């Protein structure tokens, strides 16, 4: 039974026959051990020469096509918070561009007195006025060059504050309901109408309903008119938006603030 050289060396080392590394092993290199015989090398060279240059060129083209497809599958998306020239744009703020947010290098400048200056450089225009008192606002971005005008900061802030207050007031205009019976006492009526006055002072609308409650005695029409008159007298400082209307045994009227 034949054994390879490496197996014989391992067996000798286990039997402590060889106590040191043999010097003749170092003469064998990795290339010489794993190098194929000359006959196989000759065959491989023949196979390489048999491949045509056209097929090699086609393979290279296919490789470049795959690389191009991979790159084109991930397009670059520009950021929405910056303009194409690297300047911040007023995106999502709900207002026009101002100062450095303006992207055009040339503008039509309208000063604080309303005078128009054609084709002015943006950088020089921003240096020509007090930046602590004024904003340069782009009022017509579609013009070529765009039209920009000076506005006082105080004026813009006051306008923004007024719009915010207007939205708050409109959101608070909710119709509140106050309900009591025809047999209500003067004390209870005063307490109910006091809440109605609080709602009206906040800007809300108030609907007053006078109804028959279960277990209460029915009143005549004269008593109903007296109750309605008392309600109108206590709320005479406010506008009667909807006059009293009787629907069966119930009455409804609506009040709001006077404008």
C-alpha cells in the first residue's frame, strides 16, 4: 500500500522519529505542489485560443449592460428643502420666498417707496437695506426676472398674528345649547342664561330651547310668552340670530355676538 509524502511525515512525527522539521520539505513551494502537469497546461492554452474575439466582446458588452441597469434602477432624487442652486426654498411654509430663499441671481426690485428698479443683482440688493427692519419678498416668481418687494417685518408679523387670531375665532364659533323647562324658576333661568352669556362672550353661538319636561304641568300661551320675553330681556345685549319659533310645545331661539 503506497503512502504519500505528507502522510509519511505525519506518521513519523507521531512516532517521534522526526523531532525537528525536515529541511527538504521547504524546497517544495505551493506553486510546485498544486501546479498541473505540462500536458494539461498545453490543453488549456489550446482551449483559450479557440474562443473567438467576437464572443469575448459580446460578454464584455453584456457585463456593461448589467452594470448600467443597476445604476439606473436607483435614480437620484433632489431634496425638497433646498433649491437647485443650493439655497433653501420656502417649501411647506405657506408663504413666498424671502431674502436668501430667492433662487434667482437677478431680480426686479421694488423698494419701500414703490419705485421699480429693473434687473438688479440679488446679492447687492440684499446689502442695500436694513435687514433688521425689512424683508425682501418674492411677490411674482413667474416673471423674468422675478419681482421682489421690500416689506416691513412689523407689518408682516402683525398680519400673520391677525390671520392666526381670525382662525382661532372661527374655530371657536360652535353652537352651544341651553335647555330648560317652561316651569323654570327665575333663579334657575338666571343660572342657565349666565352660562349662555359666557359662551357668547367667547364668540360661540347659543341656541336656547324651552321644552316641556316629564312630570311638569303644562302652561298656557300667555305664560309661554312671558318666559320668552324674560329670555330676550336678559340677552338683549346680543343679536337675536333666529327669532323664537314654536314647534308643538317647544320653543327655540338662537343668539350670537353683535358685529
